[in-house]
């Protein structure tokens, strides 16, 4: 009888253990499936916004860019519909069921007010397909069978529909997550009860049989808890630095502001940005960059107050939220303390890295009441601090607010001026001090909006670059300048070669090389009569941007490449390579009053000797006085450009200048060269 009871007990124990193991595996599998559903719902939120963005971009895009945007819109819409079908299959939602009236169910979100997610999903997808058909019809050849017969209005995207869809998927995600927690709690409760019963029977009958299995089940339970904790932690923390991430900021920023408003207090947003992070990545590698980011995060956490919230927005951008910002002085002290720690050297594999950082500060409610507004104003203050040389902080002020509004106004006027082609070109000659011959002409952009005074390039070009308008402006200037040079070429005027400034954003355009070659072919200007002036940061851009390949293609076609603003970068000598560039331009900062600055004179002489040994051409810009021209001639710099030779002038004046030959200037240049040789 005892033997039979023992065998029965062992069978019961084995059955309970097997059931517990099966339940645990089912629990893990269900958790993974539900996490996938939650992730799919989150992806649908993003896709709904992407569809509207692509739709609007496709409608506003130039004809040559529209097909690519329409293709992206089609792919996004297909993925959007596939994900929705997958959600319907996985959730087993049934329209018209009793669950549809229960606010705690998935069916309620899909088929009932206020979400009606099925209706809005179908509506958004249908609008997208109508818009795709409309755009394809507009771009299709006359003989094409592709015809969209609906009205143009029916093909327009409704952003309210997209917003409703996004809200619906937010509710669906929350509902799926809530149901997941409920099911998980129930399964965990059953699992615990079964586990307790198993322990009780096992203690009474056979501890030596049960113990290995109990350890295994305990380990599996711990793994499940750790996985859930890790998932919750990773969702709101940066994987590299361990700081809170942008998701956390988006989720909690509103709560921080509500708390500050409820107590009638102030809140400070301090935004940090590393001053030389791109340089570190480009010169030392991404491992060094990661070390800088992790060290910066650690120092930021240690030097801040206990109630500060440290966040990494992405890249080398960080934010510190100071909930109790009673006065500006205490926040300034916090920012200064953090900067002092961050700006200390960092050791990496035997090298000392000086990353440096700057900070911008904005206050709630003084500088804004919305999260996006505060972050934007802190960013404006940050770049004001960078303009002072970096390594410091700046508050958002009324003056910065006025500058921000002015930049917004400039951006709006730039958009209108691009449509009206309000931009003009001025040409400044480059000459040889030896014989007065014209060796080149640089094309310079000028802008005077209707009804306003002339706006200097130093004011509007940074705005155009930051707002993404630079490529459109550049193409207007390129066409006009190349057309003028082609006319001089046909007239037989000697102008050397035309120099055009090309920014990184222009070169990053995939069709830039084709545009350049097409403009040359259309105007009839030979490729060897054209030069592109680029700055060092363009060469430093990674191959992933495609700029390096574009530059190789352009140079192989015979177009010259010139390194502009030489001496102001951080890795200049590594790019003085005759295989990459044809001429370097000494920056005006080294030329101004060079006759009274021995240090600058030594630098210029060294650059001239280096270029001469490598067989690279050289030119100095910004020469304005006879003394500067004399000094440059004595140092061996033959080619110059500046007000001392000629001011920038319109095409007709430049044509007359070239035709006249400027005999007096050439005689003066010859005299200057003779003086330089005598002094040498």
C-alpha cells in the first residue's frame, strides 16, 4: 500500500510539474505575441503620420521628385493595410459582437465610438490610394491608360483623418497592453497556485525528486520578471548612456509642466550639445564617440542636483530638466557646474579628447508653455552660446526671441523668393599679381526681397541651410552664373574659370552631378572652365552621404575642385591632396593686415610652400589694400581676390571689365609683383 501510494504521489507530482512547465511556456509565448501586437499598433501610429507627410510632400514636390515620393507613399500604404489585417487576425476581433459595447475590449476600439478605428483606417488608406492614382494620372503620358476619374478634391489627404487614426491606434495599443497585463496577472496567479501545491506535495513525498525541477521553474519565473523589467526599462532609457531617452521626455514632459503650473513655480530646460563631437567621430572613430557620450552622461548625472532629470535626445544632444527653478542664478550655477565637468578632458586608448559642450536655457512659463516651444527656445539659446565660441551657456532672451522671429520671417520670404527667383549673382574677378591676367571669377549670391533692404549672405544663407532651402537657391545661382560664363566663353573673353560655392546639402542631392552636367551641356560651357569651391567639412562627410562619390564623379569630368576657407578647419593638412583638389583658397582672416602680423605671414608662407611642393594652385581672398597685395606678392602668392582688385559686380559690368582688360590694374599688379620680388 505504501509503495502504491508513493508511486501515485510521484505520478501526481510529475503531472503537476509538467502542467506548471507547460503553463509557464504558454505564458512566455503569449507575452511575446502580445508584445508583437503592441509593437504593430505603435508602428501603425507612425505609419498614419508618414502617409500624410508623404502625401503632402508628393503634392508639393517638383515633378522630377514626385515619382519617388509616390512610390514611398504606396509602400507605406501597403504596409499600413497589411499591419491592420494582421491585427484583425491576431486579435480575432468580430464586428457586431457583444464585446463591441464593452469599453474594455479591442472590438470597442475597432468598431465603436469614439475611435471607430476600422472606419478611420479604411478611410486613410482609401484617401491615400486615391491620391496615388491622382498623382500618377497627372504624371502619366497622354497615351497612358492610367486615368483617375475622381475629382481632385477627393484625392486630397485629410490630416484630421490621420489624427483620428493615430488616436485610435494609441487607444488600441493601450487596450492591448492592458489586456496583456490582465491575462498575464491571471496566468501568473494560476501558476503560483499550482506551484505552491506542487511544493506542498513535494515536501511531503520526495524532496530529492522535486528540488531540480523547482530550481528550474524558479529560474524561468525570474527570467520572465527580468524580461518584463528590462522591457519597461529599455523603452524609456537610452541603450548607450543609460539616461532617459526622447520617448520618456515626450511621455513625461507634459506632467512636469503641469506640476510646475500647479504649484505656481518655474521649470528650467537646459539643452546641451557637444561642440566637437563630429570631429571626434570623423578623426578617432565611433568607438571614441561612444566613449565621449557615456562619459558625458556620467558626468552630467553626477554634477546635477538630485531632482534633475537627465535625458539624451539623440546624437550628442542632451537635456536636463530642473523642476524647481526658483531663480536664474541657481539654474545658471547648475548649468555652469555641469559644463565644468563635461568640458574636462576624456582619456581614450592613450589619447586625450577635448569634446567640450555648450548649453542653452529656457524657462517655463517665461519662455514658453508647451514642451516643443521650450525645447525649441532652449535650442536657440544653445546656438547663441555656440556663437560665442562654445564651452558656455546662454539664456533665451527677448533679443533671441526677436532673432528667432526674424529668422522665421526670412525663411518665409526665402520660400517666396525661390518661387519668384529674386536672387541675383555678382561676379568678383581673381587675378594674377604677376601679369594682371584674370585667372578666375567667383560667383556670389545676393538677395534683396521686394520692399526690403539688401540682406547680407551671412544673414540669410545660414537660415537657408538650416531650413533645407539651400539646394533650391544654389540651383538658381548655378544656372545664372554658368549661363553668364558660357556667354563670355562664346565672346572669347578670357576669364579663367568660373568658381561656384557648393554647400554640403547641395552636394548631398542625388541628382546634383546630373544637374551640373546638364546645365553645362545646355549652356555650352566646357567643364574645365568651371570650379566648385567646397569647405573642409564637406570632404569630411562620411561615404554614406554619397558626397565623396559625387565629388569624384565631378572631378573626373574635368571640373576643378577648390578648398575654400583654408586654415579655419580642424584637419586641413589631411585634405591638401592633389588627387582630391586643384586649388586652395587662403581664408581672409589670414590676409587682413598681413603686413603687420608676422604670425599670419609665416602661416601663409608655409601654406604657399606646401601647395607649391604638392603641385596645387593657391589663391588668397580678402585682399583690400596695396600693403596686403605687396605682402602677398613678397610671400609668393601670385593669385588674389578682394576689394583691392575689384568689387563684386553684375554680369554686364563684369563683361565690360573683362573686355576693357583693366590696363591700369594690370600695370599696378605688375608693379606690385616687382616690389615683391625686390623685397624677397
